[in-house]
């Protein structure tokens, strides 16, 4: 993930550089976020119990993709598929009140529909 992307995320959650007064974050963490956003998020992930290597794995998987599509499952199944670069798919199925990863497939896939979420109920 690029520094600009991480800074954008920080800004979206109210941690924009230069305006940390509203956020209840120690000064040393604010400084780290300004200097090295990636290191800040990796350290924060450990603090909240997330394996920080997942950040690198997710960044590698999705950051290198030129195209990401998502489609709901068909045939009455509840779940969705994420397609990366029309060649790799990640499958997720509903299990109770959440989704679980079910596996991956490889092949040639058509482009997805960018309006897939337009008609979702809130």
C-alpha cells in the first residue's frame, strides 16, 4: 500500500495529518503515523490482536491486482466471489450472520458488474 493510500485511510478515520487534536492518540503514535503510516498500522494491528503479516498478505494480494470484481453467488446460494484480474477467484459463503472463506479457483473470468451493490437494502 502506498503512503498516500495509508494517509487517506488515516484521514477518513479522523486522523488527518496536522489535525490530531480531536483524536485521543498519544503524541508518539501521531508522529509515527506521519512519518511511517505502514509501520503505524502494523504496530496497531499487533496491539489489537491482528497478525501484522496479514496486512502484508492482503496488500500483496489486492495491491498488485489491476482489476477486482465481486459477484453474488448464483443458484440460491448465499455468498459472493471476488475476482482478481479475471483469472483468480476467492469464494465466500454465508454461515449464520457472517461469511467464511471457502477456497479459490483459477481460470478465465468475465468482467463483473460495477453496480453490484447499487440495489442493496440498508
